[in-house]
C-alpha cells in the first residue's frame, strides 16, 4: 500500500465547487487501460504522475492512494484525510464512481485491512511490523471515544512526526479511517511501552465493544447560559459526529419563537407541547426522505428555540423545513440555509 497524495501546510487550496467530479470520471474511463498496465507492471511513480493531477483538479487538498481491494483486485481511495471541510466532496466523488469490477473498487476513506497484522513497511529506514505494535487503551469517563497510546520498538529511533504518521496509518489499517474518526480520541505515539498495553490485533474488538454501547439512538440534555447570562437548555444527538453523515454539509437552522415561557425564558405548557409536535413532524419528514437529513440538536433560551438540521444539499430537506414553519403560530419563524461541511454551527455538541 502506498500513499501518494499528501497535504502541504503551505499549499493554497482553492475553494471547491465540485465541478470536477464528472470530468474526473470521464478521464478515469479514458485512462483505465494505461492505469491497469502500470499497476500490473508495478510502476508506482508513473502511476502517481498520472493520477495525482486528476485528483488535484477535483481539489488539491484531497489525498489518494491505490490499495488492495476488498472484492476487486485494487482499490482507488480518495479521502479528505480527516479534513471535515472536504469529507462530503470525497464521498460525492465515490458516489459518482462507476460500478466496481474485478480490477477496481472505489472508496472515500481508507478501509480496514484484514491482513493488517501481516504488514511490514519501511518507516524512516527501519522495519515497522504491525505485529509488534502495542497499544495502551483508555476510555475517559463520559466520553464515547478511546484514547490510544501507541508503542513500537522502532519509535525510539524516529522523530515525533514520523512516529505519529506511522501510528495514524496503523490505526487506519486496523480500523478503517472512518472508525478512527468515530471512536478514537487522543492519539499519543510513545517511546516506552504503556502500562497494561495490548497487542494491536485486539484493537478492532475493543472498539466494537465501545461502539455497541451506542448502537441505539441516544440524546444528551445539556444546560448552560447564553452570552447574556440567560439560562439555556439544549438537547443534542449523542454521539454527534459528521463522519456518520458524510453527505450532509447543508446546515438548516429553524428558529421558532414561543409564546409560553417560564421566568427563565424556557418553554412551558402549550408552547412546549407545540415545539415537541413540530419536531416530531420534522423528524417524520426527514425520515420519509430516506435519510436525506438529520435533526442534530436544538436549543431553547429567551423565548426562542433554535433547531439545527444537517442535510444533503441535493435533497429537499430545506424545502420541507420551509413548508413546515408555515403552520407555526406563536411568532415569526425563520429558516436559514447555509453550507457548513465542518458542522461548525453545532461544534459545542460534537462528540
């Protein structure tokens, strides 16, 4: 497995419009015979010279690699490499891909490698075998993520940046890039063996146990204050992670003023019932749209509820939201629709 595309911190990344997706796949079909021949001949450098400009034309911040396929012989992976601003673009790239065949399949993130423990690669001139990787695992209280301290005997001979790169690549091979984003918290490459460390082969099963605790839909109830000091109550999906909804980069904010509030400005009586009924109708519409959008969180304070929905901009979630607010009778409702691939509007609730 060879990583070709890499992000440069000093690189100017142009604003993406997504216009290059169709052009990429047209190019791919035309270039396939030459690409197949280069893969067969093991001509990695020539392959890089051919594919890199085509991926960069979609967006220069995307990272790509050719990896062993799951069902096909090879997999072309084009990934955002952890950049939330590019995740939806990578997934739209994969969605526009042709059907997989015997030679090629296509993925918007690195997949777990079932033969990961047999892999050995050169890291900084030293042999790095995953079967010698040891992991210290810890789940902080109240956090649906696992902190990982990774140790390998060659780490003592490597600089910090190289240790981190090797660790991140190992985790992607063991879990797949998306599950790393979902379930892994702080990552620490260590130069000494962590206490109670386990062999890396056990990581997928440990992560599966953690994930099983959140298999059912859960919501978190939060309390706080507005910037002006007024009481605030929020409810958010838990865990709330953009990686679970990679095509949902459209933020739909619904603002509903309510007539019945207590002394703290929070909804009571008929207003509370009306808000619940509105959200039930909204959730039902989103459900009928075949997962076109998701209700992420809502906040109530100072006589107003703000509902945050994320949706696929190619769908009709925003239209449905605008249709629903027409029936709201307790004040002037508003719907604001913007692009927010990083889910910055609900950043305090991300977990």
